[in-house]
């Protein structure tokens, strides 16, 4: 009879790991990327939509916009992880742009 009491507990444990893997961990990683974008790259405006990720930065009094499309239609559980990967690509574009400007006089 004790085994029947373990079934709901195991189901809740499985659901907890499901939520952690598909929702909590990607959202936490996205929050870390947002923090890095604001502190390191001084991004003024970051916009996430279902089609694209756009970031506006101000460099030498000039506003620049970096955009990258998501590319595929996603289910809601994969949205945060795909946003993280696309946002990482946008941050690498910003890094390359800043590095390229630093090298040129």
C-alpha cells in the first residue's frame, strides 16, 4: 500500500524537474544575459518579440540597433531557450562591433 502513496510524489517530482529544465533554467540564464547586457554593453533598450530580438545601444552619441530574427515558430516551452541563444548571438555582434571600433583609429 505504501507504493500507491509514492506515485503522486514521484509525479510531482517529475513535474518539478520538467518545469525546471524547460522554464526556470532558461529564464534564469536569460536574466543573467540581460544583466550582462545592461552592465557591460550599456544597452538602452532590449526588446523580445515572437519574430526577433532587438537591442539598442548608444555609442559616441549615435544610437545603433542590432536585430536578429528567431527564425522558427516555437512552442511556448522552447521560447525562453531560443531567446537565450538568439540574444547571445546579438551580444556577440555587439562585442565584435565594439572590438572592431577599438582597433580602428
